[in-house]
C-alpha cells in the first residue's frame, strides 16, 4: 500500500518552517509522496496577500532542489468557494482510489481546533491524521475531539500502511519559529527575510515586488 501525505496551507509565502516539517515527516514515515496543497479561500483566516498563481510559483521556486517526494497539488485553487479540507480529501480519494493510504498532516494547534472545521468527523473516514507534536507540550483536546480520536491512536508510523485511513499518530518534529506573517511584516517594513525562506523564493518576491508597503 502506498502512503501519501497531505499538507494544506496558504503558503503566503512558503518558508523553511514548512519545508523542514515536511522533510522530517518524510524521513520519519514510510511516506512515498507528500502533497503540499495551497489553499484558495481559507475558511478561518484572511485571504492570502499574493494571488494563487504567484503563491504556486513561489512554491515551485522553493521545491526546485528539494526532496523529490514533495509535490504541489493545486486542486483547491481549481475549485470555487472556500477550501474545505474534507472536500479536498474526497477529491483525492476520487483521483487516487480507495486502496491508497492518505495521511492528513496537522500541527497540534490546528488539530485542537478540528471541531471548528467543516464536517470534521468525516476526515478520519477519508485519511489518517499525523499530528505534529511540540516537545514538552500536552494538548488540551476538546471533549468531542478526544472521544473521536481515543480509539484511533497508534504508536508507530508504519501502522499507517495497514489500512487506507482512520488511524492517528503523533509525530514530534522540529518547530522552527518562522511564520509567513512575520516574513510579510519584515518585507513590508523594508527589512530582510533572509534565512527564513529559500533564496529562490526571496529572489522571486523581490523581482515581483511582493509584500511591500507601496
């Protein structure tokens, strides 16, 4: 059984926090492919500052020399309306079939907020969940979420190959204190964002004059 990871975000812009996390997930699991899925219209935050096509071009610049298992999937950009992850997973199932193991990758903060997501209880009928833990941090799970996850926890990533969906694992990863909002703020103030995102991304941002206070 193939294991394919799914990691969504606005990627406005993509940065080393995203890339390091993705690399550690690939290295810690039997994952053969990790799809980075840029969001079209985020349901729970402001719309991205850069257009969909520009954000994809920045991602392409970042991945040009990255792990070849990292791929960009633009299906949310091709779909009108808010980008609900449950719809994305349904679409992936229609494309990939029912015999592929899918794993939705979530930071622990996002995972704690799952009860606010559209049709969130359906997620585990479509994919596994990989929750990225922080050292020394104990999540405070909402009761409904704790009840939903309680019988699904598994201790090792290899178990994600035993069935196509339905398990939950926690995976500790390096938490780089980098955010897209910080990068945008630095650039707006005329400061450098060097070492926060790959140089090809910064070069493309500079060429296009993105995130500046004009």
